[in-house]
């Protein structure tokens, strides 16, 4: 007992210090009283949820440079080319174990001890269940990054690690049991409600969140443990789910430098649009660009089926990005109605959501840069009112002569809405529930909605979130293919042709021409033979909807299914961290070409050698970025 209380008091002291020194949460009062019986359980929950928002130091590295890059929500190298930083991962892992997860465990432990002693409140039992539900999310996030993790920790000795399968089985059981024990009739005092930054202790919403989380985690097992996935999914789907916009699990951000500061707020990262996002939204839904941009921007809209200026000496050709080698000197004729809201057009400085980071220079508003012959300027490119995105990887000689493709002011950039710490970070939204139900129904599992109804509800929910719900009818009826060969309409499952004709202008001779652009073969999914089936539609829409708040989920879906289509990194020169990808096979996708996990921090091996050995043994491969997790597609 003494050792357990020692850990609790150390945690409390640290949290109080954070609250006092950093004004961590203005509404918190000092949880310390005469004895452990009076420690506030809700205080621990609050600090666990708030802490897991990640302060800017961790968020910049994990949410942005790891998740958004691996999940292809932004252009970037690093992990997308197999890279890894031990310092980033160590900071994240240590914060999880010593603070966020520790606080959730302390809430459960203190609550149970107060109940046993008869010093609990009427709502204490419910708080314990909330802490268990939140802890399940925390553990799922940690496992989805690293793989095997401890199930039972904070018990006074180095924890034993469990396999990913055992972790997931445990989390599904926890969510089921905890949600079943919530007493929805309990009413909380106002001061307790304020300690829940997500739902203000509306227990019906916590129950819905737990059931929808069960859908997410059950679906994660779909490719490796279909029976368990189906039974767990169906059981959760029969309950109350997170289906309305006001049930979204989200936590408000605020400016400054603490855990509630926006995860995308750091100025030195431009967070440019990825080629994957460009390809998935290009022409999707058949909505005319003329209806989406200001009068000033409209003259830059290009004709239908125009690919741009061909500059094959300055843009890598060694990638299976369908637009490799081209610069679009304007805007697409048609595009998904969320694209110009998520990413802002270069040079569109009159747009209130134009982000001008970094504030210490003018690069965000500078739209011109050059192409050279290696020494002299060959061509000046003005990126104002254009729409381009490029692959990561090694661009070799073409890249050395190209000053445009990764220039701050030349690429679409994440909306200012997400950069200024004035929004709410979304952890689980209603559209995800619908897309999970749609996928379950496609698999033949029992669901409360048909696959089509759930899919269309998910699309509508996200269009509503973006304020473009009025276009949902036309959008859902569209049979236009995006660059990956996928359309929106549920009933349109006709596969695209192998290629489609597009016009271009030669960037060196100014001669007009036509070219056959190939719809890429996503060889991870059904050997590349399928581009427009129902599952591809669902995951395509899910990817677009989850951008930019849920990059870990877009990464997880790709690891699980190979969907949606992610282009290979460029390989003008060999990529040390992606040895499978070569100049001979860059048109072929492989699981070996994409990051699968984070390596464990180096300190783990030193602090818990036995646990580290257990973890690596459960991985079934080396402790490496390219080692797939148990549930991931092999």
C-alpha cells in the first residue's frame, strides 16, 4: 500500500506543480486534502486527457512529423521514407507512461480505494468507468505506434509486455465492461463536469464513445482475426453509438505553450498537402471549381482533363504518382469540395484561412521560384493560384535543379483554422462511426444500417462539418474518377480504364500535346486489379474525412488494408531505409515501401531489458520501422 501511495502522491505533486506553474487548467482546484481518501478522481482524468493533447514539443514531432507524414496527410520525408528519431519517440513514450497513462491508472486506483473505504462520491463509480474507457484509448494509441505494450503497469516493478493480439483483446473487453457499468442516471455537480474537457461527464456520450471505439478496434483485427473482429464489432454495433455531430469526442485548443496548445501550431513546419491527398480529391465528386473559389481566382481554373506543364527533367519520374513529371499551372477543373478548405491555394492571401507561417519571413506569400540547368536559371515558375503536391523520397538530379516543388509559398498549405490553436482537436467523430459501419456491412457483419446508408451518412456528416453539406446530393451521385480511379457514387462500381487521355504543354518547347495517364495499380490491395470497389470507396472517403485531425487512423487504415492508394516515394537514388524500393520496381506498391511502426525508445532496453526482449519477441521481427504490427496487412 505504501509503495502505491508513493506513486500516486508523486504524480499528484507533479500535476499540481504543472497546474500551478503553467496554469495547466484554470478550473482545477488543488486535489490534495488531509488524506488519500479526499483526492479528486476527476482531477486525474482531467490531467490525463489534457496531457494527451500533447504540448508543442511532442506534437510537432509525433502528431505532425510522424503521424501526418506516415498517414499521408502532408508532404514530408522522414518516416515516410523509413526514417526515425529516437529522441522524438522517447519523449512521446515517456510522457505516455509516466504521465498520461499513469494519471488514468491513478484515477481508477484511487476511486476503487475510496469506494472500498466508504469515502467515495455518488459519481465515483462512473468516473472509474470513464477512466477505464479513456485508458483503453491511450493504450490503443500507444500500441498502434509501437506494437506490444504492457497491459498491467504501474504495479511497483518493471511491467511485463503483452502481444498486440492480447492488448487488443484486453482493450475490447475493457471497453465492453466499463461502458456496461456506467450509470446514466447519475448527475454530476457543475465543478465536476468542468473537469471533463471532452463530454463534461455526459455519461451517455461516454457510453457511445466506448461503443464506437470498440468498432474501431474490432475493425483493426479484420484482416488477421476475422471471427473476433466480427463478434466484437457486432456486439458494439448493437448498442448506442457516436452518430451525431454533438457527440464528437473533441478537446478545445488554446494559444500558448502547454498541452492544450494546438497540435499543428508550430510555425517552422509548413504542413503542405501530400500527393496522396491531391490524388484522392482531384476530380472526385465532379464539383466544379468555379463554385468553390473567389472571382479573383477563377481565371486560373484549367480545362477538364488538363494535367499541366511537362517538366520531366526537373520533376522525378521514379515514382508511381500518376502526375509524376507535371506541374499544374492553375487549378483543377473539378475537385472534392473539402480540398480547398483543408489546404489553401498558394497566393490566396485574401482567404481568411491563408496561413502565413513562418511569421518571421515572407516565404509563405512568395509564390515564385526557379528551375535551373544546374547552374543558371532556366525557367521561373509562379505558383500563385496553382494546385500541386509531390512525393517524398530522393529526387536526385531533377530535385537538385528544382527550387519550386517543396518551396513554402508554392504548395497548398494546411488551413490557418488548424494552425492557430483556436479550434478543437478531434479524437473521434460521427463520420468515423458511419464509415466503420459501412465497412462492417460490406464484410457481411450485422449492422444497424445498410452499407450504402452508412457510407452516405458518413460522407454527409463530414461535408456538413466542412459547411458544404448542400452539395451532398450531387457529390454522392458522381461517377467521376479521381487520380486513383475511384468514384463517389455507391452504385457506380465500374472499374476505370487502364489510362485516360489528358492534355499538357511541354515546359521546354511550349508545344501542346496529349498523354495517356495511367490510373495507378495499388498492388498492395487485391494485387492492383481493383480501384473502384465498395471498400476502396469507404476508405477513400474516410481518409478525406479524417484529414487533418486523425492522421494516426489514416496511417492505420493503410497499414491494415493497403488503402487508400499511397504513391511510392521517389527513388532517383537508393533509399537507405527502404531497401526494397528500387529504380526497377517503383511502379509496384509493397508493404515494405511504407512505415509500419515506431521503434521502441532506446531507453527502454536499458531500463527494462526483460520487457524489451518480450516486446521484440512478440513483434515477430526486428525492432524496426518496417516490421508490420500483428493486425497490419502482410
